[in-house]
C-alpha cells in the first residue's frame, strides 16, 4: 500500500521557547507492507516521526525541517525513530533538526538507512539494548 501525505506544520517554536521537551511527536506510524513518500514535516515540537510495530515499511523522499528561529534550541526533534519493528528502509531524505537524524531503538531488526542528508543534529543513534519481542 502506498500512502501520499503532503506536509505537516507543527508549533515547535512555541515549545522550544518554553524550553519544554514534552511536545507531541508529529507523525506516528504502525504499518505493514507500506510506503510513505514525498512528505514534509516542519517545526516539530518534539520528534518528527516515530515507527513502532512496523514490518516491511519504506520511508523515502521525506523532508524534515525543525530549526529554531530564536536563541532557544530545537530540542528533542529526532527526525526518524523506530522501535519494535522489522524490515524498515529510510532513504533519499533531507533533515534539518536539533537532535538525532535517526534514532534506532530496542526491538528492531533489518533496517537500512541510505542517502539521508543530516544537518544540524548530532547524527544517528543506535540503542544497543537487546530486547526480545
């Protein structure tokens, strides 16, 4: 199944100016055999996108841009996070954020990240805890 999503615009600046890291994640996915492409997320209050309980899912040609326009840092703006999922592909995307470009958490297997431009954040984080599903 292919899903077309144009764009999301969050209220990130309001959260960052309050120095709050309790804002919502903009886009949460639990899917199987799906492709999410050509979408944009701007000003995420917290994480841009979180995938949990997914299998055989592709995220591609996404733009995620959350950069503070004040002196307050765009904190906890992870671009792409995943947990408890298998067979994921994240590719051909551009990220401007203030945290992880990709946060790979526990309970995941067979993940491919390719051709992702990461700007402003601190790169890719992999949680090495081994959890059984």
